[in-house]
């Protein structure tokens, strides 16, 4: 272990987690790695419950468990406090309401030893648990399939998006990267370490059990737009601006994934802003999107077709190609969406039929480029927003809609002209 006292230092920030702390500690005691090879750093961050008493019971029982109590400042400061006292060759992080499986520390350290000169950070599997049950496995494990070193300059690895503390890093002592005191500090920390070598190690043995049942966690209580929008945007603008030319695909993936999940969780748009502030905020979003490759959006494994084209529309640069034989959306020389048949959804109520041309092709068109005809005659229509689940952003007039009396609709044939090319509607 060279001149390190321990093989591993495990950093555990502690704040009002008396309900979970014993489970966290037991997961460390149950590691297959010999326990006295680990230094456990319990940083009591001003807890007001019985957390400090629980920590004290472990520190009094085990010589390699160290308790430090400080005023409450937050997890980033607690981790930085621990980094200055870490005496292990490797550093693990474990939140005090989470646990890790028994083989984790030994397996990750053994793999890290084998690739020590190649990487500065090794990750391992993280699974979210809610009420004791695992939730959906993260899409990154469609890329991280087996133990190895992954090149982050390779675009196919852009969706690894390492943003959590299921990591092991080298202890570089005075050269250790420290945590920023902002929200998204985990994300920034991982980015700063990974960009040194643009490689990441992955060990397929072991697991970080991320407890989403804790309703008092920071993610549960402080991740809303009024708390994090400005911080997130500043972080991502600084990250992109640190690359004078093209932003590496991996970091594009980090930012787009943040946009994606926050939009789906209704935590993205700064609805606390109004007027010019609202417009400025949206311009900042679009500016970041404009520096992303279309593939970063189009190939993301957790974006539906409709949402993909919502983001592509905001990014810009897409064109609709219309010929009698084909209709498709082109972006950066690639066919992003081919439309074989234009379909119309129909809903009848009383004597009125409502018709919507529900194809994302129209996201990239203006109303002036579209003509809808019934039996060869143009009819009036509007562009409507069907993003009913995006209820906190400006309406996007996306899908053509028209109505007809039932007796006018029955037996009629419909066509749509896009840029003067005619297509049948099914």
C-alpha cells in the first residue's frame, strides 16, 4: 500500500440519519475486505437527532472508525473535511442513508490496482431502491456491460453520465479534487476528475444501494427549479465554455441527460421567473442545446420520439426533406425521422370530429408550409400543443388540428401538402 496506512478510506457524511445509520455501518462491517484495512471517516455535520451517539458507539468500538463533529455546512464541506484526513490509498464515498453490497470494496480495489496508471476513477453499479425494492436500472448499464476501462472520447460512451458517488478515486493527498459547495457537486466532482484522462474504469462486481425512500434527503427536498436552475445552468455553461471548440460528446451527454430527467420530473423549467427573466432563461437553455450534437439527443436511450423532436426543435438545425417518395427529418446529414405514412388521430364527440396529425415531423415546420385538404379543397386548421405533460413551459404549436361535422367527415379523403408536396393521410 506504499506509504498509506489503509487500503481504503470510506467517507461518510452524517446528518440526521438515525433511522438509516446502523444499516450503513453494517454494510461496511460486512465487507469481504478485511475491516481493519479500511479507514471509516464519519463526519457528523451538526446532526440534531441521535446520529452522533450512533457514530460514537462505532468509533469507540473500532480503532479504524473515526468520528468528527462539525457545524452543519452540508455534504460537500463534510466530504472535503474528510479528504484532508484520508489515509487510504483509495477513497470511497457512502451517504449515510445508503449501503453497499459485501463484495464491493474488495472487488473495486482489486480492479483499480490492475488499471491504476490508466484511470483516476473507477465506478461500479448503482441501483435505486424505494421501500426496499429496486427500481429501473439506469441506462448507463447498456454501455457499461463488463469490467474494463472505457474511453470517454469515444462517442458511443457518451451516455455513461457518471454523476453519483458510486465511485472509488485515488488518494492524491494535497492534489485531491475537492467538492464545490453547490448543488450538483457530485456531478462536477466526477467531471473534474474524469476530464484529466478522459477514461473511466468500471467494475461489474459490487453495488451501491441508493435509498430513495428517505423523504428528507437533499434530492427529495431541494431539487426544484427555484433552488437549482441558476446553479445548474452556471455549472453547465462553465463546463461547455471550458472547451473552446467542440464540447466532447461525454460532457454533452451529462448536460442533456440533466435536461431530460428534470423535464420528465417537472423540475426543469424556471417557473418562478417571469417576463424577460423567463425569456433569458430559455435562451440559455437553447444556447447549451446548440452546442450539442444531434446524436446526443437522437440516440439517448431514455427519450421518446416525441420528446426527442421537442429537444431537436429547440436545438435547431433540422430540416424537413419532402419528395414524392419520402418524407423525413434531416439533421447534420443524417436521417433522424422517416415518415412512411401520415396518420390522423380522430375523436368524435356528439356531432363534431376532432382530427390531429400526430407526427413529430410537424415540430420542424411552420404553419405556412402546411396545407390540409379534404376532397381536394383546402380547409382551416390550427397548430396545437399536445405536450400536455410538459405543463410548465411555453406552449409549442406543434401538431395540425382541425374539426369537422360528422356528416362532413364521413366518406371524405384527406391529404396534406408539405412544402407543396402532397401526401395521403391515413
